[in-house]
C-alpha cells in the first residue's frame, strides 16, 4: 500500500477506525510525553520522542477528519434498522 493509499484509508469515513486512530494517537502522545517529562533521557532520545509525538498527532488528525466525514455524511442521519430520511432543517 502506497503512502497516498494509506492516507486515504486513514481519512475514510469509518467510525470505528477513526475512533481507534484518535485514541491510539492520544495514547502514544501521552506515553511519549510522560517518558520525556518523568525521566531525563538524552537530548537525542527526546528528539526521537518529539518526532514520534508529531507522527502520532498527524495520525490523530487523519482519524478526526475520517470521524467528521462519517459524522456529517448523509448516511449517518439514518437510524439503524429503519429507512428514515434525513431530518428536516
């Protein structure tokens, strides 16, 4: 899978995947930040942790875009098991 295909996969409007991406990136950011703050690692290791946190942030942004695409898509207005239409505005 090419990087562009992975990007489109990450921003696809799939609720479960989007939530997993956001929660996973939040966990990685919290763990990396905790390691950088609680321990006193060398400067090069702190730089590596900062790059990991930046990558996790980008993954989280892709997850949020996918979640918002799912949330505001016309199919999300339908209730499960019924053929209701979009709510009147």
